[in-house]
C-alpha cells in the first residue's frame, strides 16, 4: 500500500511538473480600444493565441487614451506594469523621457530572434516613433490620419452635391450653414479631437508652425506658436458657428463621433480609425480629405495619430520573446492588410499597403486610400514632421479648457489661443525643471 501511494504521488508530481512546463507564458496588453476596434483587439489576441502554444496575449481595456497612459505610469511606479501598453501619439514624448522604464521595440524584436528592418514600415509612421538615430522605440499598432466624413442623405436633403465632399474650410463652413438652415440635420458640422485635428494637423496640413524647434522634434525647450493669425481666424470661424448650433462640440477626444453616427450632425472631421463605428451605423457616408485653406504649396501633409505599442522594462526573457513573437505576428502582410481594410487605420508596412492596392480594394472603396495619400503625398517640412512635447497631454488639456471657454461664449478665439500658448509654455518649462 505504501509503495503504491508513493507511486501515485510521484506520478502526480511529474504530471504537475509537465503541466507547468507546458503552460503558456502570459503577456498582458493594456489598450484603449472601444467599439468595433475593441472587437479587432480581441480577435487578434485570439488568433495569435491559437496560432501557437508558447505564449498567451491577455488584452485588458484600461479606458480612454489618457486614462490608459496614466494607468501605465501608475503601474510602473507600483512595479506592476503590463508587458505591453498602447500609448496614443501625444504620449510619445512622455514615454521617450521615461529612461529605463521601456525597452525599444527594435531591441525586443532582435532579442526575440527576429530581424528588424525599419524599411518595411511606412516611413512617415516609423520616423514618428523613433529616436533621432533611427531606433524604433514602439510598435505602430494603429496609425491614423484625420479625414472628413459626410452624411450623403443629409447632403441631398440640404441640396448639396452628395458625390463631392467639400475640400476647403470655407466650403465646409458654408455647407454646414446650409445643412442647419435647411433643417436637413440639427447640426452642420462637428469634430473630434480639436487639439489633434484642428490644431496639430491644421498646422501641418497648411504648412504652419505649431511650435519652435521643428514642433519639438528638434529639441525640448519649445515655444508654442499656434496663436498666429491663421489659427485665430480658423477657431473664430468655429466659435461663430457654435453660437447657433451649426457647429456642435462633442468632447475632448472622440465623443463627437456619436453626433455624426446618430445623424445629429452632417459633417465630421475625425480619425480614419473611426471608420469601423461609422460602417456599423449603416449610414450612407462619404469620405473626403482633411479640409485646408487655399495657399501656395497647400495642402502639405498630415501627421500620424492613433497609438503605438510600448514594451515595459523589468520583464522576463520569456515574456520578451513572447512580445517579439506577437509583434512579428502583427507585422504579417495579411494581418496588416486586414487591419487596414476593416478598421480604417493605416497599414504600418509597405507590403500591406501594396497588397491592398493590388487587390483593387481602393477602387471598390473610394476614399479609403485618402489618409495614406494625405500623409505620404509630400516630403514633410519643418512644420509637418509631427509634434513632440515633453508634456503634450498636459498642454492639450490646457488647450481644451480654453477652447471650451471659447465655445461657451466666455472669450474669443484670440484670447483662447493666447492663453493656451502662455499657459502651455509655462507648463513646458515646469516639466523641464526650469
């Protein structure tokens, strides 16, 4: 009996050891994707987990982009960070300044046994998430460009040409007035992300300076410059339209998208990555390029938005190998092409872009190539390489406070922008320790 009992215990112990040895290494992935894009995240994780048995991706929704970044910072301070965190574009400067907190994705891929070749990625995207020496710091998971969406049924009711989207801002404002006055919709025009779309990309697309030092890409001691006359004119036009509801403010991030998908507003400027939810709304929609003001050399090029995947330090070799394997999985042409086609985000690899083009997808889906053409159409200038500040999320919060006071009729556009620049400059100096 004693011998049999020992034998049973030994067999159980061996089985437990074998089970532990075969257990997949779990890799946590914190993200900020909602709606249709959250479904994409879950599907990707499921596909990767089923494609091999060594690693298991565990996606965790952590709130909005700012909330996810703050959660990651808090987790790092508590020494309990995830392996992967999705950080929106404006958090790039924050993450770059977190010395020792993150491991460059190029290093992670190479340690995992995968050859890293930045030439396979879209240059305008990979350069934004790289150090000056070209080392890629994060994986550009969902890169986007702001574009114009319009409700074709609303355009027809308002007597507007539903086959031709407005190209310039004056055309947008006139169309919005006609939509409102005709009763075709309760609101003519709305926009998500007034900071990213109407300020940062407005500057790049119109080849205007947002800030000194190449908008922060050339140095950290930056002086903001977005209170010049073209910005004042643009925001005053929006403030004037808001007085009678022709322009409707939805919120600081992507909330205004609901005003468009519900049929409340006829025109929306929003990320190309918002396409999934617009498709789900079943509305008859059209796509146009981001509007601009006419002038020599305009439009220039837009700058990428969306987010990238950063890898925290302090993880095991097994976890890093798993992260590298997952990023290699995400880089596959078939995966990138599908992500681009179902989500509206841009493919991060040239191969996926070329595959999509060759398949005839853009011919069958007019407008879907627009965000790529906007970003890649011209070589960037000092004004249009991107924006990178040591505390851009904080500067955006300041801008949003002043914009909201403007839209509430408490100040005009010049006061809003002057205060944003003054307060933003002070915040930058404080972040630099000056």
